[in-house]
C-alpha cells in the first residue's frame, strides 16, 4: 500500500502499471481496495491503475469527521489532484460508482482542467430512489440502519456490514479475505463510516421528499451530466436481478444516459461484483480502454 497525506488525514492506495491512461478503481461499503485484487493484475498491463481506500475505510486515515457524502467527495478530489490524475477512466461499484459520477459531473460543471475519459459502473446509485425501488430484500435492513439507536446497534456493535452483508457474496468469501475487510474495524468507534453510508442514500417514500436532500441534489447533478455528455462513454455492467441494477433501473438508464452501453457480467453475480466476477469486469474495462485508444 502507498499513502498520501491530504486535507487533515491520509489515503492509502494500490498502484500498478503505467501508460497514458489512468484507471481509478473505487470500492463501496464496507470494502476497500482489496476488492479489486483480482482485477488490477488483469488491466495493469494496459494502463496506470490506482485503487484507493476511501477515507475512514481500509488502511486510510480515520479523521474525526461525519463521513457524509460530501466528505468522501472532497477527499477523493484531493486524492486525485495529489496524484496528478487529470483524465481518468473511472470504475466503481456501490458508493464508488456514485463518487465516480460525482467527480466527473463536478469537474464538468466547474469547467476545471481534466475530465473523465469514461466511466464503468456496476451495482451503484444512478439517481435518487424511492423505498419501493430499493432492492426488496434489503429494505428492512436499511430502514433499521437509518433508525437512530437501532442502526448503531446493528452497524457499530454487531458489525453487520462485515459479519453479515459481506458474507453474502454470491460466490462466497474466504476467511482470509474476510479478515482483511474486518481488520480496519476492530471496535464500534472505528465502524462509524460503515453506518454513515446507508444514512446517505437519498431515499423517499412514494411521492415524498428524498433525504438527505443535499445528497439527492448531487445525484441529480450527475444524472444531468450523464444525460448531457454523449462524448463520454459510460459502460453499465449488470449483475443479478436483486441488486441496485434492477431491470427498471437499467431501463431508466437506457432512456436517460447518453453514450451508454449496457453489458451483463452474469446473472449469478451479487452486489459486491468484483468479488464474484473480477475476470468479466477486467475484460469490460479492457474493452473500453481499447475503444478509447
């Protein structure tokens, strides 16, 4: 692992390969750059590959912050600037995909130097959702996680994301790999980022207002960016039918996202897709790199 100091803390990251194109791999909750361990060797011969641990996660620092969406976005922005990454291909799942879109949209809106050359997304949040659109099997858990007191018990005391949710990868996860994911969270205080994430998903009852409103606004902003940038290729990789990439969400993406290509990485692939299908994901990234070249 490499480390770079930024803002009031540090981010750790894996780097491999070299080339004119930089691929940035962004993980989700509750994982780390470790989830890309089988993807990185497959694509590092074609590009410079960087996989950070998001702030508060993996081997990165744990500053005394709220770990809200804006915090993660600020640290990611500072990280890419510190490493001199200007025109990356961004690859992300879960919150990593959302942060990738947020970075691309914010750079575009601010007319700052450096733009995303392309994005590869899977199992991520394409727009604010209603509870009725959220994966049915996860609704009860996430309502509990967003309930004061009950969420703390579930995520901080019981370490639910590591001990329950992560174990549910479709292909199974070894004890050795689970230990890597568990290591950064030895006690309830260290698990604060894991609880913050489910409370940042902009969700609403049907006909209601999405909360948190600030995150919903950022989601809408990158939705507008996706619609207005046909020149930036966007590859949406679909997995099993019970995750965030539901048939309805894929249909919405086909209608609203410009420059979109949709490809399946397997119906048996679960939410933590890089654990289940690293070869298919690597092949998809290499395909996009080839098209960009």
